[in-house]
C-alpha cells in the first residue's frame, strides 16, 4: 500500500545492518536556504543494507594518523604567529569536543587559539559552567555573539512553526559566526572538531578532505536566504524585524572571501576522534562536567547538553524522520565497536522517542507557543510512510527492532 512521503525521503525504510541507523536520516544541509519545500539528501546504503558511515568507521581503522599529524604540524607551522596574538579560531560553547580541540591545540601543539561562541538559545546551568570552565582551563580569550533577544525568539519560533526545527537558529550560528569573526579579525585558520561526514551526515568522499565546504557558510544571493523558512524581505515586512538585528544570523557574502585565505578545517581529520576519549580528556583538562542526570531520549549524559532546546530538537528528528536521539548515540557507539547490535537494539527500544519534558514548559513559555498546539503541530509533520495512527496513539511503521506496525 502506498503512503505519502514527506521531505523527499526514501519510500522504503531500511536500517543499517551494522549501525542500526535508518536511511531516513538526513544529511547536513545549508541551513539558510531551508524552507517547507526543501527535499532531504539522506544517508546512503549499499545493496547489502550497510550504510556509508559504517564503511568509513572501518576505513578509519586503517588511517595512518601519524602521517595525518605530520600534515597538521605543517598546517600549524604555516599559520603560527602570522596574525598577531592569535594563530587560529576554535568555535564552541564549552562542550567536550570544543574543549578538547582548544586545549590540545594550545598545550600540545603550541598554538594560541581565540575561542568564538554562538551561545545556546537557553543555557543549561551545567552547560554554562562548562563554558566558563572551558575558557578558564587554558586562560583563553573568548568572543561571544550578542544577539537581539526578540529577533532570536521570533526566528526560533518560526523555525518550529514552519519547519519543526527548534535548533535552526543555533545551528546557523554554529556554522557562520566563527567565519565572520575570522574575517573580522583576519585570522584565516578555523578548527571545528569531529567531521560531520563520519556520521554519514555528508557523502563518504567528504571524509578524505579536512576542509569544510564554503557553501555551508557563505551566500551569493540574499533573496534566496531563508531564516525560519521565511525570506529576509518577509521577516522585515511581516514580522517587523530590523535588518541590523538579522545581520548576525546571515552568512557572509561569498565576495568577502575573494581576497581572504580562509581555511575551515576539521581537527578530527588529523587526530583520531572518539567521543568517549574526547569526553575523558575534557573532564581531566577542561573542567567538563556531564549532566547530573540521564539525557531524555537516550542513555548518555555528555553529548549536546548546553542548550535546553537540544533535547526537543532530537525529539523533532524522531517525529520527522523516525530517528531519535538514542539511535544517533547507538549508531555512533556501534561504529566505534563499543556496543553489540543486540545491546543497541535494546537501548533504542527503551529510549528512542522519549518525550523531553524536563525543560518543555520553560521553552514553550519563552517562545510563546501553547503546549497543546505544539503536540498537534508535531502530528502534522509526521510523514505517513513512517507513522501510523492507532487508537492508542502514533506508532512507527518500521523500527530497528522489527516491531513496527508494518514490520
């Protein structure tokens, strides 16, 4: 029987035999062109039912990281001491990955990084402590974005109402603010941490390059930009937002890089990057603290914990794509050989799709969204090929445990 498919997702649902990740998982996208009609590129599988991310995890074991580190040393030497006080920029908000990147660049490789932060929409108390500890751990200097609060609220609200994407305004800043600071302070070397392609969020071939593509953080035509699914012109006319307050959310024009040798690298290309190891390093060296309780929707305590909206973001990926936070964590741990398939299935069964109610009321109040309305809105974003409504509520048609309504 045919069921309507939203977001351009694959009609047939497949789960990777090795990582349990679904082929409905969307790849990273250019956030500032995203609207209601956007079609998703998704995780690729071969005919055996195995995903690209698994194959990269096997290839990663064969990488000669001593040679990669030599490349890193050559890159650092090229930039060290060339731009005044700071040699490079490390974006982050105090998580384990940015903590690891900044600390190891300074104390192992002798660089002096400038830390650049696009703050979370709503800081958690422990997330803010981690941010402060991150800065003090290396006596780093930090530049944090100052946004107009009303503009931030309206854009985040629109991203939920139009896209069911509560994290869009944060992701926007994560990808573009560091680049803007790089241009402003004429420090062309920028380091992010783990490569997105490792998760299957980008094509497998992208793992063989340390550089982030410039299309992710520059634009050619302002008229094609969408924030919260709305054009800049409509944001000004229909929502009375001022251009000067919107500018901080906009990527730099492509022309701004014509005479500027920007290099945005993934440090995870050069160094072996394992989430558990970066966590231990950040705890020992950066004062990083995990959540004092389990993260709702999964079984872990230390990934993406600085923003109260983070948990809701993962819940909406479960609604739109049938992929919850536990699936993301399980898939990563399977790729790193830290779980068995049966252990992963049990964790997904227990935690995937758990509703994050801890901060929910506070978030809805902040954004002026009625809680009942939000739940009704979620139902409108459920793709019929993924979800079936029964008397006792909504159920996935297909699951990694093969216990969906249509399995």
